[in-house]
DNA sequence: AAAAAAC
């Protein structure tokens, strides 16, 4: 079997690999490193968890070993879809380039330009970036990409999902024609195929088996859930989630909970914390500093439960997660594979438990069709119906259905002291859930009752019924325009000119047609008078 | 329908 030592890597790189404890390359590494070292273009079709990152960092470090960076002209460029992923690639470089003198800069949004600019000015060998921030630097004239000898596109299919492909094409155009390109994607969508045909020249194609095609080492299950009432859906679902977590007991050492919406990420994280679980949220609306802090904490084991949007579904390397909970069925079936691929890595055992409400059943079908398996149905661990006595009023006050964004963003430092350390604190918490529900069952039911159901047959896809066109809607602009002056009381707009406009508007109110409420047509003064 | 990424 091929060993790293058999590959033609720089001895300094080999030393770092050995120190990191690796001997044998993964299939993608064994396949991609030799052609990359020969200077060939590489098209790698592989998912995360396959050792993809090192398959380009190791040859890059070797190839860049000679030569030195010039100011503002990086010699290589790695593009990643998310900030976390870029940061992870940067860490990988740190690990394997530690015996070399190579320099790098990480260009991602959410942090100040200043340090990034300073590094670029000095000259870097490796630039690792998200597309938006990279182009931002370029447009400010701080960066020349004409010196790029090696360009890497990581997670190209995700770039496609996120609408980055035009940016990627533009960046390709800014780099020299003679560059070497290493291109990675988990799938080969037609659009990806087009890009590779355009920008890669005679690439060596390496395809490795999907890493976590819902591997056998991942125990999967889904709980069908229906809220007792629409307005209790959120809180009942969160209560079910807690029962599911509790039922896993000690075996759940750490977990990622995926939600489809950022709002739910906030709500779930907040609710779990309130009930004494060690949980933190991560999604794209949070400060970069908090995202980084949370992820570091989770990696270090200080945070046990990461509540995440799909920002964390792909690519993020979080070693040894015992459990993945899907609070929602992902609406893109392939995201299910990515999400549960966060557990059961490197042959370890993992559990993936999902909640499915009636609205999500269609998505569940899609997921089961994709993984070509029926996901075992699980019982609600307590089997109990949601307590009917739970008053919605108290609920609203306690649970806060709507997360207050400003609060969660500017979280104070003192939260660390305030946070209960573990769940045992929850037991002692006085009003954890003031349900008068009969607490008959003390033992969690054994879960994983598997009812293999007949596989859902592929249905003819999505009939697209043309929507009956509604009444032609007049543009909203003109209606809001005159309102602005009076509603905001903008000083500049006061005076004769504005008054004339108000008078004119009495006749021709544009924008709401027949349905204009009478008061809209009145002047501000008239409204106050009435 | 939503998430991610640029100020």
C-alpha cells in the first residue's frame, strides 16, 4: 500500500505529516497528490471526511517550497464557500507547512481589512479566501492575482448552490492562463461540468466513493411528530428534542443539532440553554468572532451541543461527534447526507436522529429515496402526548417563540458564569417545565423500534401548475414614496413642496388600487384630527 | 423556503 513516504513530497512536509501521526494517505490523497506534484490539473470528486483538504495542501506546500512571495502578488489561491471552511484550510496549512517558511493569509469577511491588507502587502505564498472578500480586496486595488501559479476551488458544488459561480469565473479570469488548477466537488452537476471544461486543462480525474453514504456505522432514526396545536408547535418540538437527547443518555457525548432556519437555531439553542443543556448556536447571522469562538469551544469539548444551520452541514471538520439531531428534515435531500456525515466519522459509531412533522413528510420521502433506504421510525421516548394543560400564555412568556436577535448577537461575557454547567443543573431548576402532566414513566423507552416500511416509489416529479395570475399588481414604490415625507417627519421634506405633493396625492393615489384604506388618502393633519 | 457570502 502507498505510504506518504512513497509520494514525492517535500521532506519537511513528510516530517510534519509524521508528527501529525499519519502514515497512509486516503484514496483521494493517493490519487490527487502525484498528478498535482507533476503540475497537472486535478479534478477531485470527493466529499469531506475523505481527506480532501490535505490532498491539495500537501502538494501545494511542496510545489511552493522554492521561490519567494512578492508584495501583493500571492503565488497560490484557495477558494472556499464558507468562512469556517476557509479557516479550516488555513489551519491545515499551518499544520503541514510548519517546517517551511511559507507565508499565508486568510481573507474572509466579518473581520477587519487591516491585518489582511498588511499581510498581502508583505507578500504571501498562499491566499485562502471566500470569494466575496477576495474580490473586495481586488477591487480596492490591494491585490494582484497575476502571480497565482496554483489555484484551488474547494467544495465547488456548494459554491454553485450559493450562487458563487459567477465570482469564481471572474476570479479564474484574473489569474494567469498558465496556472495549475486543483478543483474539488462532491458532485458533478452540469454547471460544474461546464466550469471544469472551461477552466481545467486535461485534468487528472479522481473520484472516490461517497464518504458517508449514510454509512452502516451510523444508526439512523426518525420520529414522526405532530403538534397538538399550531401555536405550540415550536415548544412541543423543542420538548421532544430534549426527550430525544435525554433518551440517548451517556452515549451522547456531544452533538450537532441542525435546523433549517436561523430563527430556529436561535430558538432551539436558547431553549436548550434555559433547560440547562450546554448548547451554543452557530449560523451566518452571528458575529464572526462568536462563530469562531463557538466552534473552537465545540472542538475543545467545552460546548457539548452545537445548534447549527447548514453553515455547518458540509466541510466542517468536527471530530468525533456522537450524535446528529435533525430538528427539521432538510429540504435538500443531499443535505441529509452531509448533515449526518458529521457523525460516525473514521469508522466510529454515530447516531442520527431526526424529527419529522407532517409538513416535512414530502422532504422525508425525498431523503429516503436518495439514501435508498427507509429510515427506521422511532417512538417518542416518553410516548406521552404533549401536556394539554400547558398554557400558551405561560409558554409564550417562558419560551419566547421569537428570538430577539439583538440580544443573542451582543451576548455579554457574563453568560459564561450564568450558564448552568450541565444537565444535572436542569433537574434542580425550579420551573424547568411547569407541566401538570402525569409523570408516570420514569424510564425512557428503548428507542429504535424499527418498522421497515415499503420503500416509497419514485413519483413523477413536481407537476408545475401555473398559478392563476392574480390581479395585476401596481408597483408599490409610488405609494410608499409620498408617505415617507410625513411618516418620518423628515425636516428636509417639510414645507410647500411637500404639501403640494400631499394635495396632488388626494386625487391620484397610486399603488393600492381599489383597496386603499381611506385614511391613507388623508393628509397627516387630517389623520391626527380624526 | 432557506442558508451562505461583501461593505
